[in-house]
């Protein structure tokens, strides 16, 4: 099995328990602190400057600029995300088996793929084939989006796995989860506020249309800016964090004990009830959250006829997240991650069901209900990454096996499936309600009413399902998490002697 150890240093900077020759003392490891938290936050800046832009605007680009039917785009999202889900697991296993570089393992792998993923993020929004046949446009859409998704796995899996090796302390990991969520919120706010203001303009009748009309290059310009910034954020993350919990290399492990097959590595993760519960919750959460994120841009542009309100919604979500951030850590310490998640998802589900029943044509009433829903979503998102490390610890405590990247990739697998079905459901929903593609298309009354119903009801159902998974399946209460932390701390103290 793969084991984890932490390196401690005495006053002279020498590793405890090891004889060090004079003049060859190792460089002391910097203590975990604010630099790591901020650096880790910038990593999610990098992730979401490409991911959130794609989640919110790629379907709009394909349907309104490239003229590809929504059902075809939804099918792409389904196929690509399923491919990405398996790519996540493959990348996770390969990262766990990779050699540890003197500068760490996870941060090094992340940085190797930072440039390729940002380049393909830019390529997805090119209009070079806009006048080509539908087959050519669709082929370009598939190739660029799928390659970007695979490269995103190569960055996101080591980035996410990194949280468990920056510090062995549960409280530090909770703070990393909080800072990661704050980073994602700031990135989402930037994309959500700037995106609609740059991409949309009003025609003479007040309808929201794509700036520049047919064949507009505005998406490529925005994607170029966001991709360049994403690379800068990845670099800041790489330079700011330090990996402190060291894993034995799989390539050096005993062949009969530690170099287990991929099937055994994945089996250990999937055999964990905690992992299964978290997978179910994450799958339904992503369906709700991403479907809402994709449809809300259409809702404000076509139902409320004011695309800028999407920027207001994004700002509300970010402000709510920032207001919650100082309170979530002490509340999670007192009540536990599971309890906080259940309460948050219940609030969100009730808020979205209420909006569905109201069917309000007042955008400010909708924004108020959306803000309440964001209280619950923000609570869960601030602690969800800490829950992943709780599961990793639980598997080590109960099975004696620790494979951070494999476990993280299995969790990411479920999120990618949620993304896949959310993208497919968004695209097919637009077709079901008769949504007309095109940069200057105007929708019928029946279409925009259907748009409102789907945007509110479908997320409400999946948010309620998230609550069911957390209560019925996910077993990690606060007591069990604390017991696991104590068990593993005692184990590592023995190992370090």
C-alpha cells in the first residue's frame, strides 16, 4: 500500500530521526501558512478562468454564433464529459504512480499542462470554420472541446490532490477548501460580470443580441484574455505552495504489496461508502449548479430581456460566498462538514422550488430567490473540498491505503459525469422548448416560459437529491472525521520515529 509521512524539522533544520552529515543539512520546510492558502486560491482562479467561461458561454457561442443546434451541442457536452470522467481516473492513477520531483509531485504535474490547457481554451472560440458545412463545424467543436477537457484533467487532478499534501492537519485543509472556493467565486464573478457586458448588446427593439452580430469575434477576444490570465494564475499557485506530506513513489514500492493494479486502486476508492455517498452528492450537485449556470444566461437575455442581470446574479453569488467564508470554518469545526452541507443544500432546494412556483416576471424577485439559493450552494462549496480529504483519510484509516490522486480523480469522475449530463440536459432542454439558434434570433412566448420553468425546477429537483445522498449514504459525521484524524496522526508519529 502507499503510505504517507510528514517531515518534521528540529531547531537545526535536520529531519527528526535521520543522521545528517555535516554540511549536508536539508533546507528547512517552510511552515504552512497564508502564502499556501493564497497560492492555492490562485490555482482555482486558473481553473475557473477557462472552466467557468466554457460552462457559461460556450453553448451560447456554438448556438448563437456558429449556428449549431442546441441538441447537437448538448450531445457534445455529454460525450466530452464522459470521456473526461475516464480521463480523470486515468490521470489520477498515473499521478499517484509518478516519481516525486524535488519541487514536489502534484504542483509540478499541474504546471506542465498549464500552457496546453489555456491554449486549447482559446482555440475553442475561433470562427475560422463559420462558413463551412455543419459537419466541419461540428468536427472542430468536438476536437477542440474534447482535447481541452482532457488537458483540463491533467491540470485539475494534481491541483485538487495537492490539498492533502500541503498539510496533514484537518483545520488547514478546511482553510484550503475555503480559499479554493473563494478563488472560484472571484473567478466566477469576473467571468460572470465581464462576460455578458462584453458579449451582449441591445438591438433597436431592446432585444439582447451578440455584439458584432453574425460571425462575431468577441468570444475569441474574451477567451484570449481569460486564457492568458489563467496561465498567470497557475504560475502564481506553483510558486506559492509547498508540498509537505510526502508519498512513497509507486515506482519504488514493493511489487507484491504496493504496486497494485489499477483495478485494485479504483476498487479501494469505490468500495468506500463515504466515497460513494460523496460521488452521489457531487453528481446531483453538479447537475443542479451547472444546469442553472448555463440556463441563467439564456433566462436573463430572453425571458427578462436584459442580459446584464446575469452579471448581477454572478455578483450576488460571489458576495454571498465572501460573506459566508469567515463563518463556515468555525461552524464546520463545531457541527461538522456533513451537517453544514445538508443544511445548505436544503436551503437551496427550497429557494429554487419557491422560484418555480412563483414564476415571477420581476427580475429582482428572481434575483432575491437566487441569492437565497446561493447561501446554501456557497456553504457546501466552501467545505466540499475538505470533504474530499475527509474521505481520503477515512479510506486510509479503515483500509490502510492512501492514494490521494486516485481518490480525488474518482471524485472528479462524478463531477465530470454531472457536468456531462448538465451540458446535455441544457442543450436538449433548449430544443424541447423550441429555442431558435442565431445571434439575432428572437424567442416566442412559449419558449421563454419553458425556459423559466426548466431553469428553476430542474435545479430544485437535483438539489433535493443531493440532500438525500448526504443524509442516507454519506457516513462521515464530525465524530468519525475527528477519530480518523487522531488515528492517522498517531500512525504517522510511529512512522516518523
